[in-house]
């Protein structure tokens, strides 16, 4: 269960890192790499980044605690399944942000062509 929870967490981190890489989200100043800094959860500048921190600090921790305390019910329902639900929301929000960025780019291309 912990490996599965960590795999979900890694997927969520990659989603945010890809948004940074593609220029859809601005990477906050002071981050040591182009990945979200999970220790700076109080500085999360966007809703999608805040969702990532909730996945890490709440749902992943509950999955870990449930396994550690030999409570599979708690690990599953309050940890792993909540991670899956939140990851789905994170993917949907990332898709919305990508669509908005695509529409802005297309609108900018049209404006640029009509100004010529």
C-alpha cells in the first residue's frame, strides 16, 4: 500500500512539474528545482498546488499511518482512496489549465495575425 501511495504521489508531483516546465504555472521563486517543494506548503500560490500539498500532507500521511498501525481500513478509505480521488481532481484541473493556456495562445496568434 505504501508503494502504491508513493506512486500516486509521484504522479501528482509530475503533473505539477510538467505545468511548470510547459510555462502554464509559474515556478515560485526560491524553489531548489523545477519540482514542487513539498516543504513550502504554506506558500502554495495556486489552487492546484494547494491540492498537491493536501494529497501529500493529509491523504498520503493517512495511508502511511494506517499501514504502520496495521489498520488497512483506515489506510484504504482515508488514505489511498482519498489520494486517488484528489489525484483525479488534480488531473482535471491540470487539463483545464492546459486548455486555458492553449486558448490564450490561439487568441494571441489570431490577434497577432490580424494586426499585420
